[in-house]
């Protein structure tokens, strides 16, 4: 049985129209697949797995400063007076003067 040219052309056009109709965009269809069986994994939709980060906090650096020597007297030039409590050496201090004023100096 031989097809004539118009029938071949009609069949080719019908095939192109059918292929074009199948290629038209269609809305997405969401599905959930559940499968059980021996050796078949179970899939129930998309999963979100939180990334694993170990809870490790490195200790901060340790700074060691040697203890500062303490002094018990204030040297204010011509005046030297005792301190009420010990202070680090070479810090500022003040000594009272005979006239009721104060003179600045350094702890020694």
C-alpha cells in the first residue's frame, strides 16, 4: 500500500502539530513518592539537613605579666612621705607640704 503525496504531507503536518502540542509548557506538578521494599530506599519529599558544625571553642591566648613591684613611700623632690597603702613603683603620688599644700612625686 503506497501513500500518495498529499496524504504523506498531511501525516507529516499532523505529526509536527502533535509534537508541538506536546512541547508546549505545562504547569509543574508536585508529587510525593513513598516506596517500601527490600533494598529500595524510602523517599518522602525534599529534606533539609542542618549542616554539622562541631561545638569547639579554642581557648583565648594567655598573657602573663610579671607582678609589678610595690613601693611604700612617695618621693616628691624635697619631700618624702609614707603611703597609706602600697602602690606600683613609678606611679604618681603626692606628699603634703609644711604650708598645707601638696607636691607631686613618684612612688619608690
